[in-house]
C-alpha cells in the first residue's frame, strides 16, 4: 500500500546517507565506549536503484489509490442516478395502482347497480393485482439500489 511504499522509500534514501553510531558497555571491572561511522562510497549504483524502485512503488500505490477513488466515485454516482430513477418508478407504480383501484371500485359499483358485469369486475381485479405486483417490484428495486449505494459508499459490513 501507499504507506508501506513511502516507508520503504525513506529507508532506501537513508541507506545512501552517512551514519554515525555510538556504543558502550559497563561491567564490574571494565567499561568500554565506542563510536563508529559509515560513509557509503561505492555501491555500484545499488542504493540508487533501490531508491528508484521504491519511488516507482510509491507512484504505483498513488495511482492505485487514485483509480480506486475514481471507481468508488463512479459507482456512487451511478447508484444515486439509479435510485432517482427507481423513486420515479415507485411514484408511477403508485399512481397506476391507485388508478387500478379506482377502476376496480367503479366496476364493483356498476355491478351492484346492475349496469356492469362480473367479467368487468374480474378484469379490473386482475389490473389491480398486476398494479400491486408492479408497485411491490418497484419498491424492492429501490431497497436493492439502496443496498448497492451503501456498498459503493462502504457502509455495509461484510
């Protein structure tokens, strides 16, 4: 990932720098102190190659993070557009169901007054049932779309 690549790059760059270290020890009868230094003079370009490799890894991690952010943004945008479309479908399905219910009630009233037929009532009932099924389907599509949106945002725990 980007963080480990950045740490590796810092370590590779530090490997090219001079270092100084100090050490010491104490025992009952003796003590010692030491200072040492290291100056890299020739490494046949190994340190520079390792730095270039680490820089490439950092760049790859950055590009991967950008690609992931673009993918998430695209998925969220698509899910929001789908949700808006599905909300409109629910409104339309609700209006269709209300109209089918009114036609069914009208057919029942006409039948009770003797000016309609049982077939008209059954046809209206079939239309009402289909409208109810359509509304249920539209609502379930909205719920699925909301889950897809939550997944794209990253709010669903797996």
